[in-house]
C-alpha cells in the first residue's frame, strides 16, 4: 500500500486508491474487498477510473487522478474538460443530496421540538462517503431517541385523560405512528373537538363497503327492517336510532330510487345537506339537459386551507341510461346504478354506497359531521383533477403557517398517500415556491386516470432526474420575470454553483455577469453588464417573486433555499441564458442610444433659435396681463402658444442633459403619464378623437420616464398621422393592471393603443416583427415604431402588434411593463 500513490497503474484499481486515500493504514478486509472489486470489474482507461470514482462519491480521489498529467496526457483538451465537468456535476449533485438529507433531519428535529444537534463537517465530508454516512447516522440516532421520548410522553398524557372520545384518541395515536409529533401534541392539547383528525396524517382510511354485489332495493330493505339484514350489518353499518339526519337521507334515497323527479331530487339534496350539517342553503333544482341540476354545498372544511376546493359544485341527477352534459367546472353526478371507474373522466361520481358509508356509526355512535364531510371530500376529490380543486394554472398560495399541512391535505384529498419525509422533501425541492410546487405536482400526479396512490422519495428523485421536465419547470418560472431579473437570477444560480449556499451581494452578481460576457465575447463586451442591468433593482424583483431572500443579519442575499439552487442548476444552461439576455440588451441599448441621440439632435436645433424663443416668450408674457379680457377663442389660442413655448424651452434645456441620466429608471405612474400625453394630442390635432380608459388610482412601473414618454408619444403620433389627410379617426388608449391575475406570469401593466385606421399590411407586420424600418406615409422616416420597440424593451417590457384587428377595426399595439413593487412614493408625478 505504501507504493500505491506512486504506482503508474494505480488507476486500474480505483476502489483500492479510494481505500488508501481514506486511511494511511487501512483495514486488511477493506483492501481485499477493493482488490476483488478491481479484478471483478476491470478498468481499461484512466478516464473510466475517474468516472467509477465519481459514481462511488469519491470526488477528491477522482480529481487527484484527473490532475495527474501522466495519466491523462492521452486525452484531448475537450475530453479532459468534459471529464472535469463529470467530477463537478457529481460533486454538486452530492452536495445537493447532503442538503436534502440534512433538511429531512432538521424538519424531524422541528417536529419533536428538539434543539438542533447537527454535526459539524457535513459539507466537508462530501467526497468521503463512509465518513459522511457515519455523521448522518449519529445525528439520526440522537433524533430517534428524542422522538421515542416525546412519543412516550404524549401517550402518557393521553392515557391520563378521561375523555370518552375514541376518534380523538385514534387521531393522536395515528399522528404518533406517522412521526407527526407536533400534530399529535396539538390534537391532544386541543382535546376532543368536532375535528379530531386536524392533520392529514390523522385522516383514517375509509372502511370498505362489503355489500357491493347487492342491489340497491335489497340494501334499502335491510335499512327498513333489521331482521332482513345479514350478520354483522346492523352492528357495523346501521346508523343509531337517534341519528335523525342519517334516517332522513336513507328515506330520501328510497324515494329517489322509486322516482327521479324534481320533488324527490329536492328532498334528497335537502336531506344530504342536513347529513353534512350544512343548514340554511337554498335547494334549487332545475330541469336541464333531460336531467336535474342542483348544487352541492358545504365543501369547505375548517381543517383545510381556505385555498383548497371551490365553495360548491354542480350536482347532477338523471334517469337510467342518462349522462350529464360536459362542463369545464368540477361537477358531481349522483348515480343510482354502478359507477364507472374514477379514471374515466367527466364529473366525479357519487353513489348510494358513499351515502351508506357516511351514515355508518363510529364506535356505536353517530358519525360526526366533520368525519362525514372529510369522507365525502376524499371520495369525490380522488375522482377529480388538480385543476378542478384549485383551478387551472392557479398557484398554491398557502399561508406560511399552514403550508405543509395544506400540501398534505391536498394530496390526501386527491387520494395520494405521502409520508412526512416525502412531504418535507417535496417542499424542500420546490422551496415552498407556488409556481415550482404547482409544476412539480402537475408532473408527479398527472391526469386522474394514471394518478399514483402514493408518492415516495424515489418518485421525487426520478422527477428531479427528468431533465426535460425540470427544464420545462424552469421555463415556466422564468416566464414571470423581466429579462434583467432573469439575467440576475442566472448570475445568482451560477454563483451558487461555484460557492454553494453562500450569501451574495449585488456587486457579486454584477461581477458574475461581466464574467459571462468576457467568456462569451473574445474581444470583450461591447456594453458592460453594469450599463445594461440595474442589479439592485433586479434583486428587488427577485425578492418580490419569492426566488431570493434578504439576509437581515448582513443585508446580503441568497437563493430561497438550497433545494431551489439544486433544481435550477439542472433546469437550464444559465451561462447561455445570461449571455443571450445581455447580448440582446446590448443590442437594444445601442438602438435606444440611437433613438435618444436622434431626439437630442432634433432638440439641439432649438439652441439655434434660442434668441427667437426668448423674444417670443417676452411677447407672449406681455399679453398675459390682457388675457382675461380677450375673447374666448384668442384667449385659448394664447394659452396653447404659451404651453407650446414652455415645452420647447424645456426640450431645449433637456438637450444638454446627459444621456445616461435620461435612461435612469424611476417610479412612473402610467395613469398620469397617459393622461398628459392623451390631453396633449387632443390639443395639438383635430384629425382623430382620442379616448383614455385607465385604472383608478396609480399604476406604477420602474422605468426611464423619458423612454416611456417617447415610446407612447411615437405610437400616438403614428396612429394620428394616418388620419392627417382624411380626418374622422378614432384612437383609444387602455391601461390594465394585471397584478395577481396570473401569478405564474408575474405582475404586469398593459397599455393598449387601438385605432380605426386600415391597419398594417402583411409586409409591414413582417418588417415590424423583424425590427426593420418602415413607414406607411409619404416622407416618413420609418424609425418611430422601431425606436418605440427598443425603448420599451430597454425598460424591461415589450411592444407587440396584436395579430388581429383592434376593437376599432385598425391596428392594436400592446405595451407590457413589469409593475413596480409597492411603495407610497413616486419619483415623478407622471
């Protein structure tokens, strides 16, 4: 073993090299096992030895072989770089696994109220699997000891209680068995309540109805005459005599079996709601589609997060051989005959069997309303899709305090079992982020026909390993970000890949973006990233989006969790993402500078007539003292001239401002900006009528006021000019605030510019999409729309042309801008 480090053929026995690396005096048994492994699985090339060691988790040993030029000299530079990437990817995956295992034990500590006993050196032990496993085993052993002591204490306290409440006692015990000791303590201390199974881990499996082969008419006879029932039925399934709600719904079901009409349906719906303790709801039954339509109410439950479930569902009844109409909203079909499988699509099926299960006694007493309600929800929801419960594309915005419980209940209602470790891992992997969690559940659950009945940690591992699925998830997440925030997120991920979960600052991310530019452009970036991206503002947006958190102790930042970093790392080529965005921003920056310089050149002409302007100002000012006695028309003309002169003087003064200052982002109220621009166009032209339809109150974005003003002015000017020779035009500007409309897409403001003109030709549309100059009027330069598009793009938004016609029959341009974070202050009044 002493000569092994210098033996040129040591790579042929990678397991032996690993044993020697771990200890200078290894155990003879370990040495023999390593030799036998090497003989049983011979390695034919040094690169294969490196890969073998990576697979064993021996990254340090693998890196040592990789650095040996004598061993790797036959590899090309490309192959050697690829082998280095194998080592780095393996080590990052191992670090992510360590964080995941660490999170599992931290969560278990929290549920047992055990002060952290995390051993030192976990991350440092990556690359030494035996040492790492020993550290985790020691930590896990301490937690298991604390869990047993806590469980023993809870059981002793439960035994000391004298409450005659079997459901409550069973709920406490079920939580203990599931390792949910915090939930067990909460249920114990709350005492017997109408909601004993307050945790999804305390929800007991429903008892199987054993009489499925019997016809409904025979079953109803058993309920009517106890003497006709088979052995065991009366004890297990017959409701107690004092359970009037159960008797009422059985009577209503008997009448419904005889005749399905509006009267029997109404009575059944009324009795069923009484069974669920939902009094006072109107029982409106309508004839529809040759059947009857009612509503099933009371679907909410005090145990469930308020974000789950619609308040009510459509409830259909009909004769034999009848099928309810299809509808997009979730619906329930009460069938008197045998139901199809839950995976067949269409509405959820409610049958007499479920009614019989609901009226069955519990420990000889009437089942509680809460137990009945949760039983019904579990029966119906397992037949529904995720979209039916929370809506399509709706994000899971559970309250922080109930997030874990909310996800657990969601899976429980959908008929998917999950243990506490798997649930913690799912939440860790998705960082409690609503977009990521919804996307993960869409992938894991699938459509109802193929929905699994259980999710395990192995399922989560397969999901993480699905590169295409994770890439789609990351793309979904990025859709809600503007380009600058997306570039800064890329820098944060790249920084995390290099330095793990260490905090970072805005300066760190700016430096990382510059590195991306240098690596991508051999001649150096044409525009440095610091000119293109305000990293501080982008970080604020990422904090608002829930992807980055601020560290209060030092004001630094970090990604929301190590799980998020692990997921994002495999979800995209972030260096390519950042490089592409920076390249596009640089291109837009040049176009914006061109537009600004063109505008400033035009304004510079004002400097040549400075004296004339000042002279005109004196003349207009001299009229001011007589303005009140002038006739109305001359007085309005004087006001217009005064306003025009004032604007020209401001423009002349602005010509000397620095370009960078004019591009600086600030908080701008779009409502006031549009009010001013529309009012100005109304004053200066009579060719088209302008209308503004804006939100009440401010709609604030963070962007260059100058660029926004120029872009919208260009759009309005272009719209007006097409009516210059014929008049009679109509233009409408609409402003919409889309905050909270689609959380996955982020919060945006949309400005719509409609006109009643002839619209753009196919050629003009193509040239607009290509970013080329074009003009629809004689003598036009064709730069207005091109400049406007670059200006809006620079502000983090987009200017697009709707493929159809506007509401007024002409063109429809759409400006989309990210909303600013909430703040009571504005930098500019409009």
